[in-house]
């Protein structure tokens, strides 16, 4: 909570929605109260669904492209 308040809220203002991966630090009752007090909705991203994070999707596509050029078809290297 301190990190979110110090680094997110103070720099960028209070967001309307926070999207997380469902980790325990985002789902405890103190954090829920903190979000409710600041009128922030908490959304949980579906695991193994990289489309939620556009930048991760771009990076994954680039890594896949590089690996296709480097690794042989039989994948023994």
C-alpha cells in the first residue's frame, strides 16, 4: 500500500482501475480497504492471457521471431 501510494498515486494521481495478476499482496483486506477508500476498482487479469498487456505481447512476438531465425527446425541446437 505504501508503494502504491508513494510511487503511483503521488506521481500520476489516483487511477480509476488497477489491473493485477491476482497476487496475495493485491487481494488482502487492507489493500481492498485502501482501494475502496480511494474509489479505485481492482481488476484481476486472467493468467496466461498476454493480450491484457500490449507491451508484453509485442515483446513476446519479437522474441518468437528471433528464436525462429536462430533455432534449427529440429530444435537440437
